[in-house]
C-alpha cells in the first residue's frame, strides 16, 4: 500500500471515511451537514480499480439535498472535463432511477487534481451552468463541479479555500510542513493516512 494521498487507491481508502468526506463537503460548500449516507458508486472502476467516493447529503441550513461524488485525478490521468462528464452522467443515471424529476437532489462533483490543469494557480475552480453572453446569469440546474488543485500558488489571491482545505491539498501534494501542526480536518486526514 502506498501511503501517499496522491495515490488513487490510498486517497479513496482515506476519504471513504464518512466523517472525513462529510467535513470536506462542509469546507467546500460552507453548509452544515445534517445527514450523510455513503452510496455505492454508480460508475465502473477506472484504470486504478477505483470509482471514487459517493454520498447522498442533507444540510441543516440548505433546503435541497445533494449527491456528491469525490475523485482524485492523478497527474497522468488528463482532463478533468472528461472525468467530470463521466461522473455527471453516472450521477444523472443514478438519480433518474431513484427520484422524480421534481424531487431530484443537486449534483456536486469534486475532483482533486494533483496538477494545475488550468494553469491559473487557484486552489479551487468552481463551475456552474451559466450564460455565455450574459455575465452573471446562471441556470439553477443544481449542478456544480469543483476542481481542487493540489498545486495551487500559496498566496492570498490564489488560495480561495479555507486554511483546512489548503492543508488538505498540501497533504495530497505531499508538501505539508511537518514542523507545523495541521488544523482539525487536515490533521484527521493525516492521522487516517498514517493508520493505513
């Protein structure tokens, strides 16, 4: 077993911990979880034999429930757009079998990249359906794709995530400063990683 969070098998073993997955969701969305139920990934395993970590989530401070998919995209895996399309299609099929269209939960795809695919240096890139010709106009279709970049630039402009998520990304990158104490979430991830 590779004890490195940038390894897809290790990443999935660590993040399949319900509490850690839930904390990551809270850090990314800014909403408090009420219920998190992990589900069997409705997708075929990738070439690493992994299919990510999936969950159905209800929030205490947000009216709509959501389905979340979390996957690592190692540097050699390529485009997060293709990966996102695959995950969105799997989520759509899953939801169509279980919900009426009017009751369908939101879909939130989280892809953790080990390289900066977009080359802008940001820690997080969030995509929602919007208008190309009218800036700021969005379609409320409940779909959000978040790309977390473990190779983000460590300055205030580019670190558009909270401290704990930034430390988590440092763990994925393998460059966290061992002389400094990690904060709550990142510390728990580190402890789970070293317990494997």
